[in-house]
């Protein structure tokens, strides 16, 4: 039984992978035309479908919106009962359908054509009504559904989804959509934080431990204990960074059994500590901490000490 389950799962993956690979032949002049007219569109992209294709249409809309192409979803059945009013004169309509022969599609297509809007068909039957009536065909024909009865939309909806992704990514490249643009549309959650959260957003909430090089070790320990970061910066009177002392430095010093009262901060500090500038992304701070295998970074700007960013700050923000 378990062997049969594994084999079924593997067969499903293989069939769907083959369907995706088969799309390569559909990346042709028509695909380039589709990307070009969407890129030049002064309105929005209205994506429609029925049944499982409608579900894929909603995902394509979400991907287009998040990558800089304004889009809305219109269910094909609702469209012919009033929702068609959402289609404006400058919009482009994408219709998804495996058969291209659904009754709702046959009613919807001539209405959109009467409006004069271009229709891009993501369709699995290039001899269908939809294919013959549309402006551009994006062929997502599959030879076999992953369903053992060759009925449930599986390989076909996967092909539709990938074709939608290919459109979205091609539009991103054509428009020069960059990381900063992406961050504007993803301000929430961990993804958003990775794209916009900066060191300056975090270190300002921490204490700012600092001592002078001429102070005693005891004074440094008091400062580290009071500020509760397990570290203190060593600065001069103008707040220029000279070095750093960590709790690890203290432990290593105590192992040497030296007289604490004779030790100055300058005797134990680490010169030229790892620093980071405040305008750097928090995720870059995380990469640096991991690379250097340390827990804190000193935040500086033009050599001036600003504060400390700690690994726990990044944990709290969910970046780890």
C-alpha cells in the first residue's frame, strides 16, 4: 500500500513536470506580443475564468499586483450577471480555460469584444471557441491530467499557473521592477521586513553602553551590567569608536587569574570591531552576524558610535 502511495505521488509529479516542460514551445511571438501589450496597457489586467481556472486566475492576479502590474479578478459566471461593469475601456482581459468551450466563456467573450478590449486566452485547446475569438493565444495544452481518470484539472491548472508566472516575471524584467519596488507592495510579514527593515529601525531601541579607554575594568563591567547587552563600546570624548569589550572578553580575561583592579579598558578591548552602518538592511546585519559568528554589531556612521544591534533584535522581528 505505502509503495503504491509513493508511486502515485511520483507519477503525479512527473506528469505535471512534463506539462510544464511542454510550455517551452508556447513561449513564442504570441507570448512576446502578450507581454508587450500588457506592459503598454494604460488600464488594468482583468483576469477571468470558471471553475478551477478561476482559482488559478486569482493567483495570477495576486502575482501580477505584487510585481507591479495592476490587476483584478473577474469570475466568468459573475461577469455575465453584472460584474462585467468592472472592465474599463483601457483594460486588457485575460481569460483562462482548459477547454475554451465553457458556456459562461462563450457568453462572456463576445461581450468583451463589443467593448473593444483585447483578449489574451490562456487556453488548453487551440481549436476551441475561445482560441478562435481571442486576440492572442497562449497555448497551455497538456497531453494528460495527473488524475488517474484524466479528468480532474491538475496538469492543466499547473500549466496555467506557470504561464501566468512567466507573464508576471517577464513584465517585471521589462519594466525594470526592482527590490525597492517589490518592498512597497510587501510591507507586512517577514518578507516585508527583509525588504525594508533597516539597522536604524532596531538599534535605537537598545541601550547605548560606552566607556573610555582610560576607565577601569570594573567600570566597564558596571556599564555592561547596567545596559544589559553583554557588550560595551570603547570611545573617545567625541564618540569615535576605538574598540569593544564583550562578556566573552571578560571570561577569557578572568581565566588568566590577573588582578582586576589593575586592568584598564584599553588592556582588554578589541580594536577595530565589526561594525555596520544604520542604513543597511537588517537582513544584511543578520548575514554579517552569521558570517562572523558573533552576536552583536556596533552601529557607526563615519566612525562615530551610534549604538548596538543584537542578534536577539533580529530574532524578535522574525528574521530568523
